[in-house]
C-alpha cells in the first residue's frame, strides 16, 4: 500500500480497526463528530443512515441536519467494507491491511483526510484533531 492522503497507518490490530469502521457507535465518534450513524443490520443489502449535523467543517446552520441513506455493498471481515450512497450511487470502500507496525486503512475517495486523522487519533487514544 502507498502512503497517499487516502490512507493512514494506525498502531492497532486489524480487528480493532475493523470494529471502529463498522460499528455505528464508534463511527459516530470519529467520522464527522457530532453527526450520527445508524446501522440497524450489518449485512450486505441492508440500509445505513447517516445524519450530518452542523460543525466547523460544513456550512450547515445550527438547526439544520442532512439525513443520508446508504446501502451496504460488501463486507469482508477485517479487510473491506463498502457502502453506496442511495442519492447518487457513489461507492465508498474502506480497506484495511496489516503492516509491520499496525494496520493501514484506505478509502477510495478524496477528501477524507480529516476523517482518517480522527480515526487514527480515536483508536490511539488521543484527542480528535477535527472534532
């Protein structure tokens, strides 16, 4: 794996990282903190809901929120998690790979550097840089 901006090396094992990117309670802590994920059933074909709330990193007003619906596309435990946005069919894929120092997480989209930095901090027990 390369060290591009769409990936981050986390000093934790694959299972710990997998849980952080697939458990809605954990995702809600590091991915757009203050916003909420809800994954009722973690299986391919099921829906997930993400409600984006106002933060310093978006242009939403205090009383605004944007609910988004996703469909889980692929689950390969401890390796790959994909879901598609129901609004535009964009597919988001997280891949995780073991490396000598820890686990590398990559996402197939640009613009997720802040979320990946938050994920790393969350799992390594540090304050989120982009809360």
